[in-house]
C-alpha cells in the first residue's frame, strides 16, 4: 500500500511562507495498492487539488470516503480536476445520515456554490455508508463512528491484506470523559481502528496545554494520539490535521519532542509526502 498526503491542515487552509514545509491544504489522503495509481481518496479538502499531478493528468477512477462533512474536508471537491473530469468514475461514500447527495449538497449548491455535487463532470455515484466492514475496490475498509462535534464522523481502518493504515482525522475523545490522563478516553472504537496498524494518521490539532481551553471544539491533542497508538500497538503515528495557525517552525518543534520515540515512531505529516507500507 502507498499513501500520498495531499493535505494536512484542519479547520481552514493556511497559505503563506510560514506554512510551506508542512503545507497549507486541508485534509486529503490518496491511497493506492502497491505499484498502482491512487484508487481511494480519504476526504476532499483543498489538498485534493494535488491529485491531478499524482495521476499525471488522468481522471480519477475509484472511491472517495468522507470521514465527515465539515468544510475543511469537502471544499476541495469541485476544484479537484482529477475528480471533476469527463473521464472520472467516482463512488462517493458519506457517513449515513440521510440521503447522501442531499446532505452533501447542503453546502455545495446555490446560493452557496454554483453547482451541486451531481452536476460535476464524470460518472458519480453517491452512497450512504454505515458502520462495519466493506470491500471498496481492492481494499477492505472498517468504518467506525468516533466522537466529533457537528455531524456523524467515521474513523477508518484500511488494509490491502498485507499492510494496514488507520485514519482518524477529527477525533474528540475528551467528549467521552477526561480519561486517565485528562486528554480523553482511550475508547474501544479508537483502539480497534488503530490496533497493530502500520501507520495511523490522527487528529493532533492541539497541544496538551491548549486542550483544556478548547475541549469543546472537537479535536485531540498530540499526547493523546501518541498514547492511543502506544496502547494499540501501532507502529507509526503521523500527526495530522495541524492547527491552521501552527507555523512550520512550531510544528517541527513539537515533532522534535518525540524524536527517538519508538512506540510508536512519531512524525508530523507533511503535504506531498509519500508513505510506502
């Protein structure tokens, strides 16, 4: 399995010279079977604009899984040339909460936007995704609901039979209680998704010091993500969904605090990064 990190920011894009190293686009990850081009997309933040270069101008043919439908995970959708393309074939999966096209279209339709999702170019099919195991293309996907404020939110565990990744881009475990460390509960669903994973991309928007003042905002702190992966036996953690105000220098400094950590290995996700599993 190969992963391309196309967007790493949470909440809003972060343009400017202070955000070049780790990137300013919002959440999007492209997944491919080994030796193939991407056929699975996780979220459609502004990072989806990078997909065209990965496909060398070819249209995308595969599946798009939304973890949830907040703006920073959907606003890139009509601007991704590889998906809004006459030759694209896209199965679009939305966490079940009514008609998927109607729910997605609440933010992408006039007067908020000139077209609706079903008016994009290409062959689009929209699906309401329930919890459980699903065969999507060449991947086996476990979808589980995780706490995050404002709409149904899924975390995903994805395997190709050889390697496994987990994706919990927006996760608010403290909404289930403070847990043993005050950062949130290490609940069964989160542990199940991350168990023995080769790599975990996890919400790391806040530091432990910032979390108390932002506990109702729907996100995790870095320390929680590290401890969760350690308890779950995950091998590698990519700190993800960086706060939009966090500069390259600040992200690098936070990541350096975990240098040498091996249970799991801890790194900050950066836009354009290719991960071979």
